[in-house]
C-alpha cells in the first residue's frame, strides 16, 4: 500500500513548506487582516481562531487535500458505523455511542448497542441520586460523605480531570478523591482523614486486572473492614477517626456491598474481588480506556455533579460528534486542528504540543490529553505493521495560564524550539472575583490570554527594542523572534456541555491524525513490556534468599542495592 509520504499531497506540502519556512506571522497578519475573520471555526460553543498559524489559504488547501488522500472521510464513516477499526484487538471504536441519543442505532456484531448504553446510564443516575441524597447508607447507617475513585490511566484521568473542571457544579458538602498510583503514599494520604463509615469506593477498571488498581482496592477494602471492625483487615498506616458508629451484626460481605461499587467490563473479576455484581456498572470492549470517562467510568463524576449535568456533558460530546461527522473539512474543528498539528510535526519538525488552558478548573486537562494523544498516537508502525517513515504523535504538555507564564513560557518565547500551543479561554469565569473598586481578576486573566498569543506571533524586533531605549548590552537578549503558532479556543463559560464539546474535539483530532499517520490509535501495546517486567521483578525484590538475577548489569545492580537497603 502507498505510504502517505509517497503521495502527491504530501510532496506538495513538503514543497510548500520550503516557501513558508521564511514567512513571518507578523507579515501574514499585517498583509491580510481579513485572515482573522477567515481562519476561524465555529463548532458548537467553541469559537476557534487559527489565524496565528504559519499558514495561508494555499497551506490549508493542501492540508485538506492530504486529509482526503489519507481517507479521513472513509475512516470517520467506518468509526461511526461501528466497523472494527481497532485492527490489532479486533474491536469497534465506539465512544461516540456513549453519548448517542436513545433513538440512535449503532450496530456491533449484529446488535444495537445504544439501548444498553442508556440502561447503564439510568442505573448510574439512580445510584448517583441515592448517594447524593443520603438514601444510600454505609454499613452503620450513615450517609456517604466522601467518594474515592480507585483507577488508573483512563479509569482515573478522565473522571479526575472532569471533576476538577466541573467542580463549580459539584455537590459541595461531599468530597471526591482520586487514587491511582500504586505508591502507597497516594492511598495513605487519601484515607488519612476519612471515616470509613461515610466513605464509598468506586473501583474503576475496564479489565479489572490492572495491578495498581487491584492493589489499591485491596488496601481500601482492608482499611474499611478494619475501620468498621468487621474484619481482620490490616489497615495501612493511615489512621481514621475512632467513632464509626454501630455496625451491629453487619458481616464482611455486607460492609463491602455498602462501601464498594465497581465499574468494569469484566463481571467475573469483579465478583472474584468480592464486590457484589449487583453493584457493578458495566461498559464494553468497544470503549477504549482513554475514551471512557463518559461511560460508567464517569460514575464518581456523576455523583459529584448529578445526572442532569452529566447528561448535559454527554450532549456536548454528541454535538461535537455530529459536527465532526457532518461538517465539511474546511469548517470541521477537529479536522482543522489535526491538520495544523500535522503541518508542524511533520513538515517543521515540531515535537511537542503545549495545551495552555486559562482556567484553574482545567488544571488536569493536559495530563488527561497526554494519555488521550500519546497513548493513541505514540506508535512507530503503521496499521499493517510496517515501520512508519514519518513522525507520529507529539509530546503533549502544559499547565494552566498564567502560572506557566512565570515558569516555562520563557522557552516558548525565546528558546530554539518550535512549540505550537493551544490556548483555551472563557469569556466568563465561574466566580467573578473582584476588588472593592470593581477591578476583576478575570479581565486580567484574559488580558494575559490575549497578550501571550500576540507576543508569540509578533515577537519584538531589534528595531523595536532599540527604539524602546534598551541598553546596548541587553538588546540581543530582549529581542523576541516571534512567529510562534497558536490556536485560540474560546467558549462563553466552562459548563458541562462545553467540557463535553472540548474533549470530543480533542478525541476526534487525535483520530484524524492517527488516520493520516496510518497508525492504530486504539491499542496500547507499548505499556505491556514494562508491566510484565515489573511482575517478574517484584518477587525478586522481596525474596528471602538472594535471587538469581538475569537482567542486564544495570538492572541487576539496582535490584541488589534496593534489597540491601531494605535489609534483604
Ligand atoms: O496500561 C495502560 C492502560 O491499559 C490504559 O490504556 C488504561 O486506561 C489503563 O491501563 C487502566 O486500565 P483498566 O481500566 O483496565 O484498569
């Protein structure tokens, strides 16, 4: 099969890049002010300005041609039709079914999956309501005050990110914690001040075999039983308040049933762990872990924000799905964002993508997008197994503005690397924090938001620096080359629906890039090797007798050092 790099569309872009490499955004913006109107996309509630990119109409035409050549349209249709486009795992890729309306029909293996999705959602909503109203009681009859989600990767990052993002909509008299790391310090800190009688654990794991999650869930169960005094459990060092109430003749099983629910595709493993499968919320193998927080994996989020707000979020996802499915590429936001990424990663050698949300509530967005993007497109063979001959997924990183401005923006402005960045901002804040004289935080935040993309694009020339009277020895140091490309995404406010649109937009962006790079964006074999080695090394760390180590010299020496330090 022809590689994408062998197509005329790729060659035309490579040639065009030669012409564009010397073009400065300062000139593009000055010579064609209309580009600020033209190079924009309205998608649902998201307004996107991509006029601060090193592109012309011709660049975009060539990029859209590349998308056509790569078969993006055909693959969009295949995904929405439930075709098994996850070839290595022989699975459909249907996160879009999680937010499809009840009357939609999406067939997998001869069955319409939509009714099942809505049935689980109804059960989730009932459960969430019971917990929120206090109708759901712990083993001693007390209502739940804290929900602890135990999961990792897609079973943690999504709900954790979305809980932070939508905190303003959450039930404030309840607390929500997310434990993911197998580092016992994570669990110990999470449990430190909790009362087991008022704590509910949601064990979220697609496979229910992930060692970190099962280890953490086992620790949590022992803590609970020891705390309630109904089991021999060995509690972690973290303590808990003495008075947990009266457990009466509640047995271990009943206590676990009142304090543990599971979210998984694996009923057998959930039962084996000891969670009543009546308290299990199911999802399906056609939902990838990193695409799953709008499935039952979002249960903790639903308890936090309630069923209605969760539905509003799903509606936002669906709106973006429809935009993506039906809009011509020229006005299709995920397609445009994907192509801009391809332009820099493949034709300018840019290696990273900065995600810079100007909202404190989006503090975990880039961590979430790291998994979405890097686990999806961090691949080096194409869908048929050949080594690719082009760069694939970028390194994704970032933190909320304005914090980053006082940390690493220096490198973006004046370093030697080209770092495209997505700036995400909101017209209205959740809290209109202001001073007595009316001075508002949000105006200053947004002034920074606009200032940064302007500074990155235009820079500051030597002449401007000289004209500003800068002393001679500082001149070179205070020049800003500019020409740094940015996308500006603005929505009116960070609501559940807007969050859904934003996340779906990035999901589809990653999809389009994967299609153009011809990689399978839906498997993650790259995490397996380290996992299996850890399973082998763990017994070697704890063995009473000196184990025979057959690793490389470095690993053997490190293991010996650890054993010695632990007195083994
Ligand atoms: O190891 C990677 C991974 O499989 C991710 O893709 C996934 O999100 C995470 O582990 C957690 O998996 P699970 O939900 O099955 O516990």
